[in-house]
C-alpha cells in the first residue's frame, strides 16, 4: 500500500493558482487526491476542495493535462 501525503500549504497554493489561471493541472489533481485521502484535513479545507470541484463541474475551471498552469 502506498502512503499519500499532502504537502503543507498545498491546498491554499492550489486554490490561488486555479483562481488566477482558471485551470486545474495534473499536479493540482494529484494534490486533490492526496487531500481527499487525508483523514486529518480540517473542515475549512474540505469546503474549499468542494467549491473547487463544483467549479470544475459547472465549467468555470478547465481541466488540463499539463503539469504547470500554462493555459
């Protein structure tokens, strides 16, 4: 079994990047996966992740297969 660990400050950085670019990168998606698998994530971050995912579903955020946010 693999251990997936979230980098401290990653969610805040990801949200800022996605807000600025309007794109969710491959690296961002791996960060989201790590965040979802982190049982110790506080409620504020969980709400932030949910808002981000709703933005993807509504088409306000574009999913790209790039590692960096060059959209």
